[in-house]
C-alpha cells in the first residue's frame, strides 16, 4: 500500500510540473521552453524612429521569429532622461535576452549600465564618439548595430543646386545629443571651408525649438537641421515658420521632409531597422557580438517635399525630380 501511495504521489507531482511548464510543442514534435524577450528603447518618438522600430520588428518576423518565439517590449521615454534611465534599469532587472535601442541617447544609457545584456543599436551616427563602442570593426561592450553618418557635404551641394546663393545657414540643435553635435561640427567645417556663414540656436527641450527658429528668421537664408531627435519632434513648427518666411529647410531624415522640411539626402529608416535585425539574427544563430561589425549605412536617397517647394517658390530641376523621392 505504501509503495502504491508513493507511486501515486510521484505521478501527481509530475502532472503539476507539466501543468506549470511554459514549454510549447512545435509541429515537428520538439518542445520549446523559451520565448526570446526583447527590449526596445528610445528616448522620444517621431516618424523616423517609428519606421526604424517597425523595420526591425517586421524583419525579425520575416526571419522566422514569430510571436510565439519572440516578444518585443517597447518603451518610449517621451524625451525625459530620468525616465529613460529608469526604463533601462527595468529592462536589465527583467533580464531581457537582448535590447534594441533607437538613436544615440537610448544606446548610451543602456550600454553605460554595463549589464552584460547584448545591445543592438539602430541609427547611431557616431557610436565611437558616443562611447557605445570603441572599434567599429570589432565591437566591444556587448553592443553593435547600424550607423547613419549624415552626408553633410552632399547636403550642402544639394542646397546649392536647388536654392543657389544661400550664404548664411541657421543651425538648430541640442548639445546633449552627441549625434547632433557631430553632424553640426562637420557642417561647420564644410561651411568654413567653402565661404559660407552660419548662425546657431541651441535648445534644451522641444518646447524651445519654435522660439529658436523664429529668432533666426531674418538672419539666415536657409536652415540646416542635424539628426537631432529633439528638434525633429518639433519639425512641423520649424517647417511652418520657415515656409511663411520663404526659407528652405534642409533636414537629416526623410521624416523631417514628410513633416514639412524642404529636402534631404538620407537613409531609408525602415531599411536600417531591417539591417539591424539581420545582425541580431546572426547573434541568435551563434555568431559572437565581437564578430558582428557595426555597419555604416551609405545608401542615400534625395527626398523633396513638393508642397513645401511650391510654398517657398522653389522650382526643382527636372534632373533632380527624376532621381529623387517626391513627397506631395
């Protein structure tokens, strides 16, 4: 009787264990006991970041990481640094399998925590300068991803072709974003070497962007806006002020142009998100992080807002229209 009772007890314990298991039986009969938990972090939301995020997620799904195999936990700090750090700490505490960051501030915040969790960053213009990695070709700090260096010289050449004789450019940016500072530094170097002048307005929050733009009207012939998430979030206000003053705005992303800026030469945001997904796939299939070099994306497209062109009375040459992406 004792042996029978013991056997029944063991059987009941096995049933309880099976009932508590998170494992799933796949069509080929194998049991999967782990769903990959992925954290997705960004400092602020804007159209470009949305396209990057969706580009990453959709590519991962295409690569076979369906919802029963991979779950994405997306968090947006709404422009607040303290919130961003709190989000990063929560992701670390939850022991995510890997973390995806969009833009420089989010990438810096999580990498600086030195959590040991792999980080794949999307669209960081200067990952070495930002301290996210120390070597583009051999990533360290358990991080790698895609970089979107802004083609500053080509941007000014485009300006010279579309709106010639612009001598003074207005620069609006946030000095706390290293990506923005790097682009502005390169822009100033180009202008200094090519007889162009500039006036700048530094902002510390998106609420200051409108006033900064207005302060430069009457002093500049065109605006150049770097890859600055803070300014980008207020681009509709910048574009409206510039249109009323008949001043062209050259942005650093297609989304800026969609938001009313006149033109840009930029990467495709969905594509760069997908490229980062390919890198994450390599890692999940066994490639060490240090053997997945950071990629600098250099496949650029000219994007022009035709409605803005008409509003500021600019006629775009036919040869540019044929090769550019036109937004109405």
